[in-house]
């Protein structure tokens, strides 16, 4: 009889693990506590705005190979769209200045072209970023780089704020280093911005569920795991309340749930304890043709504007300061900035504000060092999630990589038996 791998959680990490394991002889069963798979990577119909929106805006870069591998595996590689080149338009709302960062493929000759680099910077400024290539695990970004000047204010801060979801000087330099080494350091081929044009669920979740069903995997929604029983060095039983699952000798479990849920299920698990929030705003309006798919804002409450069909969406990272601002007031503030950045003269359109207080772990050196690896002390129990030790910040790419790693470990007994 084929062994079974039980995956707890149907977010991106859990689904990435399930899709990878579905290629093996193992029986794959995904257990999701809620009725809505996808976790923080999903879409839903919002009655207030009268349309389907994402619960958060996620930017993928062309160098994020695990996310693209996942999309290709579920037959939806074309769901991520973006410009043909690594172009990033910005506007400084304080000065009104506009520019487009244009990163060429190959060697970074773009830094020597005044028309391609950040205004107010010189080529020599960019060479200082090489300090990030080798950093200590406990170093803050502010200990490594001078977090001031045009290059920081107009490029490094917005990019690293989006990636780390923390004020960059306080962030873990090792995570900033990983982001830079996998994107800007590799040139435009790794920096092309991609978004899920038709929504996160359409891009990732729905095709993943369809693919898993076609592969014979099972997805059980509203099936919340309450406890895991252990016997010696292995997990022995899964307690779903009325439903008890005894684990056979070769069965494995992947826990791919948020940190607080994982800590409640896995005894003695050390996890990050600090968190940072993210605020998103969605406006039901048709963007004029001149509005780019992605635009960065400097000296504004808004960090990034995303243009989708029939709506404009905004992301604000490390948004703890905005969690208690009245919703209508925040919507007005953001829309005024969006209108200035895009040139749209319309009054406030139908809107929705989505705020998540515990969006990601706080990417400080101390919290980063608390992230557990995929292995646990139990031989058949593994971890996945963007909060595990992926080497990256809490991003879609980190989530997908964690799922792939957990799947590889859960599949090892099959490899030994082959």
C-alpha cells in the first residue's frame, strides 16, 4: 500500500508541497482548516467594492524561480504578466519628479547611464551596495549600508521595504543580501516585475486544486487539525476532532500553517514572535492606458500602485502606524496620492481597505534567527511556510521554496526504498 503524506494547510507553501509530491507514488492529502484555500495568497469577492480582489498585492520577479516552477507545474505559467524589460516607474510626490529605472540584462552597464539610473545618483554610489554581498547573520542593514541619500531613498528603501516588510535599517542584512543577490545583482533578466493579472486565486490556487485532483490527490476543506500525537521519534496520529487518523510507519506529515498555529501543534517549536503589518487598498476604477502596471511612490503613504483590469490597488508595507487610522480617512489619503500619481481626476471611487496586522514575521536579525528549518526532531514531521528558514524574507518565493523543500524531505523514504 502506498504511503500517505498529510499536508496541513492549503496556503501557497502547502500547495507547492502537494503539487511536488503528487508526482511521486505517495498518496497526498491536504487538510485546510477553513473553507477557503490559498491563505494569504488568494482572491475573494468583496461586496463593498462589488468585485473580486486579492487579499494582498504580491509582486513576483522574473528571478523568483520557485514560484514560476509552481505555476508551470499546475499548467498556468502564463498567469504572471509584466513588461518585457525590467522597467520600474517612480514618482516622488514631494518634488513631483518622475523617472523610470531601466535595468539591462547582463553586466550592469545601466548604472553608467544617467537616463536609466535613479536621478541624483552617480555610478559610484551603486558600487557601495557590494557591501551587502557578505554580511553577518546578526547584522542589521543599517550596520552595513548608509541608509541615506538618493540611491537609498529612491531605490533601495522602496525595494527592501517591500521585500522585508520592515523599516530597512532595522532589517536583517542577510535577508536583504539574499534579495539583492537574486535580483539586482543578476541584472534585468532576474528583475522583470510580474503580477497575477487576473488575481491570485486564478493564477495559483484554482489551477493547483484542479491539478491535484487530476493527480489523484485529496484536498479536505474545513478540516482543522487540533493536535498531533507522538510516539517515540515520530508523529503517530492526527487529531481532527471527530476524525482521527492513525499514521502508518511510512506516512509523513508536513505542517504548512501560520506560525501561531504551528507552535500550537508542534511541541517545543521555536518560531519568530514579532510581526509586521501590511495595508492594501483597492479602488474600483478603470485605469487610463498611460498608467503602468506597477508604479512606485516616494515620499508618500502609498508604496506601490498596481493597475488591474477595472481596479487600482495599493500596497503599504510595514504599516503598523496605519492599523488604527479610520478606514474612510485612510482611503481618502491613499486615493489622493493615487490620483496625483496617475493623473486621474475622478473623486474617490468605490473602495476597500484590507489591513493585516500579522502579515509577516518581523525581519529583524533576532527574529530571523528564530526561524526553524524544514526538519523537526520527529523523523516523519516537516515544516513549510514563508516563516521557516528559507533564506529569504516572507514572500511568495520563500513560501514556494519552503513547500518544495518539505516535499523533498517527506519523499526521502520513498527514494531510499526505490
